[in-house]
C-alpha cells in the first residue's frame, strides 16, 4: 500500500480521491482560505530522461494555465500550480460527488 502524504505545500491532506496513470488526486484543506481543495499531484518523473522530464513539467503547467483561464459553472476553478523540486501539483476547487445534477 502506498502511503499518502499528510501535507502538500500549505495544504493538509484529508484523503485520496482518485488515482490515474499520470496523477493522484487528494482532498486537501486550505487553512488560510478555510476551504476544501482538490490537489492533483503528478506521479514521479523517475526513469525519465532530463529532456522528457522537462517536457512533462511543461505539459503539466500548461494544463494548469489553460484550465485556469476557463470560466464556466461546469468547470472547476484552478487556484494554484506548483513545481517544487520533484513534486508537481495543481490545486483546484473541490466539488463533492454528492451534488445533484440540474439539467
């Protein structure tokens, strides 16, 4: 079993929300703004060459920048994107799965 972090940057980690091929998403708490956030952490770049790791980092930050420019009720807001050493993560608005759809 993989241990989840207890803190990422300034965010306290509450639980793991999901896991995919390239990232893990955690439920976090932003104490400063008193809100829950979703934190998408890119999986490590171990085994990648220097050029590949640099390209991966650029793609990850481009994703955050592009989504951060969008504004629509059905798209989560992006609060932050961070590259800190080997850790890369995007902090987003948390939307619980128990909301009812309105069509």
